[in-house]
């Protein structure tokens, strides 16, 4: 899956988190998952979201 824009990444992550909460069977699991992803589920101001990503290092580079 290729996501090209910030809005698509936010929407995908939010839906993923909501689906995880919904698919959990135990109430304690639902609470724990919600607590972990609350910032993604309860998005108030999309313009102030900061997304940080890590690029994978090329495998063929020599290491010191």
C-alpha cells in the first residue's frame, strides 16, 4: 500500500486503530489499545499533527 499524502496516512492510521479496538474481545484489551492510540482516534486538529518517519538504510553499504 502506497500512501502519498499526509491526509491519507492519518486516515489509514486512524481507521487501523479503530479497527484494532473493535476487534479486541476483552474490555481490558479495548481500553489498553484505545489508550495507546487515543491521539490517532480522537484527532482534533489535523493541521498540527507531526509525522516522523524513518528511512530504511540501504543494505549494500559498508559499515564501520
